[in-house]
């Protein structure tokens, strides 16, 4: 091995370790706090272990917040995934005027601060007498669409519509083509995009607070309230761990599923799943 | 299942294109017949298949399958199946389910569709691969599965769009043989699009030559090679010898002199080009009385077993194919024999002498299916 290669390897390894520490380190105190009964200065570790934080969180209504967040995540995924897929399909294969401007508009929720959108949307929705639950679903969908559109556009870029034409000539009705060819072939990208949309709904704070008008007490709202009010670090830590666990579990499940799929898809000419999952780190 | 196919006065201009792909196209295929549409890239061959399949719509004209117009029918209701250059198998389905797709879509229960699929996999000699995923098959196997998938849909008309051009020569020969066997067994009407002369000759009953959106000639391979309708067709089919001149009382008069052409007796006098395929020209001793033309060997290019000999004559370069063992050196004097029955007189006006030479060379370069192979860079000069 040449000295340059050796130095390169050391630098690469060093970067990997530093990044891992950078990501994992903030989680360590949270995990410790979640399992601490008592932890006072100057002790490096909790003096007493226990699940009092989790118990306090449950007593504080964590379960219902959990359900609310889950519903919100699923709702956002259910709305933003098909919307993003359709937008991506139109932008890739349709003959659309002002394609660049429309792409930019669809990306707007990413680079416009959320409260700007929320304040404007809130006024409009109130004036139009739209129920807050419907309004919340609509605004969350809009904020998730940039992600779903982006994922689906890269999937469609490598999608050969000729395969759909073959299916048509073999006797398949357009609906059969959609259900038996397009959706199964794009399942990897659709899953990735649904996952991203779920995360938008699951972890949202500003939109849920303002548009939901306090009716929807989700995990992030519960965490924020606990963090700013009680001073009970164990409670805040338990809520935070609870907030992080479902997405992580979902990610792991998707990863396993995607690995299982890739056993028979490895050589197939459908790079979209492989191209998408690295985006969310689900398919290394 | 089989059906007749008729394209009448079909025109198509792609959106935004300045010129039509073709206008007034007429194509008639009898039930159970196989026609090859032969033409260079960009001549509109694939567009014809897409129009028949219903994947594209003609601007004018009618397409009838078994006598009924299919223009209003979507692709899935036309009774056709298409096999393209790439197999495009459904990657998320097993080989068996790929083949069963057609029967399943036409209403067969899954079990029955799979049973039929197994039969078609047997037909394409891939019985053991039913449970495999397409991605685990070789290119040749994938194309066989694609053929089985197309046939399993029981198409009345089978459309083949350069289906074997991506395969290596030995696999291609296997696929040709397989297609011939399946054709004898199932007798679908076949429309094959190709730029490969040999493939067209081998697989089709008749050949339609499509160049620049014009159907130049339609006939059997023998008719096309022995009686090309125009200089364009003759050139496309790889004929290298064109001798411009005029016809005077059944005699072709050119820089080479007077050459009697019996089959031209009924043609009116006027400008005419004498065309003879290089394969038909024999090379003899220059002193032989049989020699039609005498010239000097310019060069000799190996075609494998045979060689292409370029001979400089008073009318410019002429070409002949020499059999194995007949070897000439550059500058040798040779006699060329033009068998009268192989000569064709075409009324097309040909450009003046010098320009024709360069046009011929340009044709060789731009037409990979025919003349280019004679002057391929890897060809070696034969030395005595």
C-alpha cells in the first residue's frame, strides 16, 4: 500500500468515526436521562436508575400524543405520496409548460420558512371556514410534497415506459398497468417517499401548533411543552426517545424489506430503489 | 390465431417535426404471412409497428386487422403482441408470471394462465426457468422469455421490432431457427422490422423496402435482389456496380461500349443505368473471349472466405466477388464477365461520373447494413 493510500484510509476512517460520534453523542445523555431516576451534578452518570421518566410521560398523556403523531404521519404519507408521484410523473413524462417554474414552486416549502407558509395558510383557511383537521392535513401535505416529488422524479428518470407499452400490447388495461406494473416496479421509491412524508407529519411542530389550533397534541408538542415547562429532564428524555423510536423502527423494517427485495432485483434494470434508499440511509 | 393486416393510405407526422415520417403508406399482409420491413435507421420502420400496435395514431388512413378497422381500439384490444430489441421483462415477476401475463390479462384464471405459460416456456426451450427472476437470466434467455410472453398472448399479428439485433451472431442464429419453428407451429401473421438483409430474407415471405418514409419496393427476396425497382433499392441492398449510359434499341451504350440487354427490349430508349451485383460478376483471364470488360485490379478486400475485388475500368471502379483461391495483386489485368440474365437496367438518372464515385463511397459509409462492410477498416489487403 502506498503512503498516500494509507493516509487516505486513515483520513476516511477518522472522518467516519468523528461523524458517528457527532451523530451519536447528543443521543447519549437523552438515553441516560430516559433511564435515570436521579442524576445530579457533578456525577458523570445517573446515581439511581429507573423508568420514572417513562411513567411520568405516560401520566402526562404521552400515549394519546403518540397516537395523534402516528395518525398525522400516516395521513401526510397517504396524501403526499400519491400527490408527489403524480407531480413527478407529469414533470417527467408530461408535456408541461413552464416546467422549471413549477418544479421550483413545488420545492418552495423547503426554502420558504415554514411559519411564513403557516401564517398565510392559517388566515386563508380560517377565512374559508376549513375545519382545522382538514387544514392541517392540507398544509402538511404541501410541506411533504417537495420530498415525495424529488424522490419520485429520480425514480421516474430511470423508469422505462416501454415496459408499460409492452404490457398494453399483451392485453393489459391502463388500470392493470398501474396496479400490476407501475406501482410494483416503483415500490421501492414509493416506500422511500412515503417514509419521508411520514417523517414530515410525525415530527412537525409549527404547523400542528398553529393550524391545528391546539386541538392536536402530538409527541413534538408534548416534548416542547415538557422541555420548556416542567424541568423534569427524565420526562423530556423519555418523550424524546419515544418520538425517535417509531421512525427508527420503520427505517429498520424498510431496510430489511429492501434488502430482501434486492436479493432478486440486484441485477434488474430498475435502479430507482437503489438510488433512493441511500437518500435516507435505508439501503447501504 | 392469425389475421390479415392492411394499412391503407397511412400518414404520420410526429409532433413538431417539419416533415412527415411517411405519407400514403400501403401495406398488405395476408393471414399467416410474414413480411419484413427493411430499411435504414430513421426510415420510419418502428413508427409503422407502433401505429399497428395502437401505441401511436396515424394522421390519415386506416389500419384493418382481419378486415375490421382497429383505429378506435386501444392496444390491448387489437389482438397484437410486440417483441422489441430489448426483452423488457417485468422485473418484479417470475419468468412464469411474465409469460402468464398475457393470458391473465385476457381473462384466464391464474392457474390456467400459468399452465399455458409453462407450455410456451417449453416451446421456447426454457422449461426449467419458470421460477427464476428475469434478472438472473442471460440476454439470450431473456429474449426467449420475451418471445414466449408475446406468443402466450395468442396474438393474431406478431410485431417484431429488430428483436434479435442486440444478440451475438450465434444466439441470433438460434433465435432465427426458433422463430421459424414457432412460425410453422403457430402460424401468426408476422410483421418484422429490421435493417439486416439476411434476417429479412431468412424470416419473411416478402420484404418491403422502406427508405426515407417511402415504400420503395415490395416483393420476395429474389425479386428484390434480381429486379430492384430503383437505384435507391439496389444501393440499399448492397449492389456496388452502377454503369450509367443510355438504352438504344435494347442495347446499353456506355463508356464500356455496347452491351446487349435482352430483357430491356421493351423499354423505351433513353438514359438508363446498368446494374449488376458484385456477386454475379465473374473474374476471368483478360484474354478470354467471355470477358465483358477489361480492367486493372485496384485492390482486394477480404470478406472472409470470399474477397471483394475493385477493378479500375474506363467507366470507373467496378466490383466483383472472387471465390476462395482466386487471388489477384494490385495492378493485375483482369477480365470481368457480366452474365446477361443478371444485368438490370434502371431508368433512374445517375449523376455524372466523378460525383457518382464519391456518392458511392459516401453511401458505403452511411449504410452500415450493406456496402460499408466491404471497406471495413479491419479488412486486409490481399497480397500475391
